[in-house]
C-alpha cells in the first residue's frame, strides 16, 4: 500500500484532482491511499467548497486556509504549512497539479524532505517568464521525480531543457473530466433556462489572468470589447472575485451593464455553458482546452498559450487584449479541424496512478 498526499488550492486543480482521486477509489483502493490537502488559495465558496461537492472529491483532510498577499508571501506560508503536513503524514509521494503557488509550495516542501514529487500537467511552457505560472511550472518540473505530460509538445519542451528521466506522455486528465461530465451537465444543469440563453446563441467569457486584470490598459480594452460584443450577442461573464474587485476599483464595472455578469459558476453549470456557447472568449488555459474538447470555437485574450495544439487545429486564436481584434475574432469565429486528438484517450488518470504504483515497487 502506498500513500499519496495530493496538494490542491485552485479551481482548475480541484477538477484535475477529481479525476485522479476517482481512479484511485474505483480501481486502486487496495493499493493506494490518498490524503488531500487544500491550501485555501481559492477561498470563495463558489470556487472551492461547491467544487468538492459537485465533483465527488473526498473532503480534504487538511484545509490550510492560506490565500491573499503577494506571490512570495503566499508561497512561503504555504511552504511552511505543507511541510508540517508532510512531516505528519510521511507519504510515499506528493502529487501536484498545474502551475499555481500551491503547486510550487508542494513541490518545494516535498523535495526538501526528500519525498518524491509527481507533477501532473508537466512540461507546459508559455515562454513568458513574466507569468507567475511559468516560473512555478519550470521550478516544479525541475524538482519532480515523475513528470506526467499531457501532450507530445510538453514532452518536447522538457527534452529541450534536458529533462528526460521520469517523463511520460499520459494525455490530459482534463480530457478524462470532459468525457465523464459532459452528458451529466447536459442532463442536470438548468443554467441556460435560468439565464434565458439559447443553445449556440451567446458568448461565454472568462477573464482572470494578472497580465490582463492588473494592466489597466489591457483591462479597459477587454471591457470595451465585451461592451461592443454585447450589442451583437448575449455575453455571459462568470466573474472571478479578484476581477470583480479590480473592475469596481477602476470604475469599469459601470460600463458592463449590457454584459450578463454572474458569480463563479458551479462546475456542472460551467460545463453546460461551455458546450452551449457559440464562442468562448477567455484567458484561461483550462477553458481553452474545454472549448476544444466540446468543439466550440475559442478566442484567447493572451499573447501566447501553452496549449498550442488548439491553435494548430484552428479551434483557438490568440488576440491579446486589443478590442478590435477581440471583436473581429469572436464575430468571425468558425469551427476548426475535425478528428484531431492531441490530448490522449481519456484514460490519463488511471495511467498516472499505475505509474505511481509501479515506481513504488508495489505489485
């Protein structure tokens, strides 16, 4: 029997961890136990507790309730708290996801205690070192023992940095999630009726990255684009608490009267909206992929993306934060190539757990 401590803290990580946790419970419960640690990085109930309930994730054994502050301060507090957990739990593996401060804190704490680290979603690169996420993922990859890549491109990125040991292309756990929940969302969610939306008749928008929200010029351009688009289609904006605050502080909220702003969506409702949208407009890495999984054209408000496969397949286009480019891209968005499958077969979660068992020498 091996023990895994899983570190999560942000909404995308809850989703990914749900898939792997389900595989542990359903297929490997006789060989693996999991201890879930929630750092508290996302503290809003709609971005945390609701997700654990909806995704059937076991209640975290630890909730460290660490959020807010500058990146260094947050990561430092997480590092100290995670270290105490690991000293108490003495796991065989620490499992980390993605590229948040929680990811980095988990990787550092484990490595300093000589506990091997397994990184899910390893090898992603934007090649933009101004992004906190890029720093987090590079350092986490460098000190991980097992690196579970979602794509061939990610494997190639690691090889270019001299990292080949422990690297495997397992596919994307987010694809596992998409396959598991897409029909359930269609059947159970009532969000389209609640918002008065027609299938393929609205634009779904998310905006949370610091490169957009912390830059007044970029944020103003995005707001202008949303206002202009709302004259053509209903525009739905489930809003991140931090984005809501920054819009209010800048006085831009008042301009968004024609945009349907909601609180962060429960997971099932978000999946239903993604599948039903005419176009998805986002700066989120996860939402870019979900658009691809559900066959919905995506317009990405960034200057680069880690998910280059979505661009190559013409399901996604990069427009930065220029209002004219955003509006033009959304209005002209079309479906991309059919039958392209760069993210695996939908069995990444089980393959990850098998690899951890094999590396531990457990039969």
